[in-house]
């Protein structure tokens, strides 16, 4: 059976929800995000994007570019309510719905043609249902896999519908700009450019050994992508696989003691979340965002699961010591993954019972904005 995947991406979601609820904002440049000087843009309406405003841009820069803009705080609970309506609609078309964020999801509609018609008909009906229920528009990409469906959904925004048919897959893949491929950040893009890679199809000119040497195992995934191959399944909702806390710092810093203090606060928040949910975690992750918004992520595997605040803190400090602090950071975060439930009557293991093992590695990347 031929695989058919849809990627549904809401258009300027937060800003569109605000404009829907307040008709006087329609047609105006609306910017939703942090309200402090250190805040960043979460979403900008298409009217605001004409001024060069985009997500993750510092609020002060957005105000400089568009002083007449309407700046609003994030109302996450309201956005979650609208998101739930959208996901209900998607689930009515297929049981295989993978929500990847509050405003986007994948939908596997392979084999449902007899119920809802062709993939294009299904996408059209989804757009109509979402518009009817929320007054919002979305853009949908249709392709044989998740990678291409996501790329397709971004080609005709807003309110777009783009299809990549199987018989044109290879010719389309060859011409995709490498920076549009999910997971390819600024630094990876620069490295690939130095190797003569500007289009996804250019990846095929490089051998596996060269790709492994230059960009690691992600290079092998890119090689599959360049052939139009992405076998990752559409996975329905599962329980949370991680818990985390992060904080944008009052000012950029690489001061070790300041970052340690932030980690202590975050370890307490994460530890409290774990304990209140009856969970433990086996992997601790430190996230640092530099002033240029590039990320450094390090993880530490523990020999036994824990929800001890002290152990989480010490794990975070160990990772911090392993980090390159030559540049200043604007954000620090601590997370725990590989979660498991606390068994009845199980006691928390004491700190000294944990020898340090399994320090594994750093991922440095720049998000695609």
C-alpha cells in the first residue's frame, strides 16, 4: 500500500488566535511573545513578518523594526484549548496522528481513501473543518513520508496545500535548498556549503565516510533524505518522555557560579515534577542557548533512575563543567528523560550509590528560524 502522510501546520498560530478573538487586530502587525526586554518573539502575524520579524527574535529588536506593532503576552492556556479542537478534527480522519507541537501534526492517511476520498480531498476537508471550528487557516503538505510532507507544508504559506507525488519525488528532492531540511541548522549548513552542498541532491555527491567525518551520523540520515527516503512512522500520542525546566537569563553570561545557581533552581523544579508525578529519570540533559541563539546540549546517563533534586543538580553541574563557556549564554535549561514509574514501596537511592558513568556527547546546532 502506498504511504500517504500529511503535515498540518497552523498559520502564525498564536497571533492568529489573538486576531480571531479581537477583530480590531485583524490586518495589524501582531507580535506575541515575552513581555520583558529579555523576551523573544513566539509568533508574528504575517503583517508583522513584512517588517522582518520572526520567531525567536528578541522583543527589543522586534520593537525597533516595528514600533507600531501590537505586542501581546503569550496566553498558553487559550492556545492549548484551540489546539485541542484542531487535534480532535485530525483524529476524526485517521487514528495515526502525531502531534509534534501545539500547532502542527503529522497524519498518516494511507488506506483511508474509501472513507474520505483522495489525499487532496482529505486535506481540503481538514482545512474546511478547522476553518469552521476555529476561524483559522492552516497549510498542509502531502507526500510519501514525513520529511517531504513537512517541507511541502512550508512552500505555500499561508493557507497552502502542496502535494509531492511519488512519481515526482526524486526530481523535487534534488532541488530542495539544504537549509530547508529539518535538522539542518546554521553551522551544519555552513559546513555543507564548504563541501559544495547547497541543494539536498548535492548530498549524493559525497560518500558515507566523508559525511560521517564531516557532520557525524546525521550525515547518513541526510543521505537517505537525498534519496527521498524517510521511514520514520507517524506515532500517535504517548506519555511524556521527558520533563524539563529552562530560564532566560536577565543578561547574557558565561559566569560559572551564576549558571550553577540557575541549575539549582531548575533541579528543584524538575525534581518536584518527577516526585509529584511518581516518576524517575535515567538521563539528565543540560541545555545552553548562546547569544546568537545557537544551542549546546549535553546529556549524562545515570546507572539508576532518580528523582533526587541533589543528584539532578550535581549531574547538571558536571555537564556544565564539561561545557565550553568561552561564549556567553542567554538561556539555561535542565531536563530528565528515560522516565519510569516509582514502584510501590521503592526507596530513593542515596547519592553516594551512584558512580558516575556514561557521559555522552554534545550536540551543537542552530535552530532553523
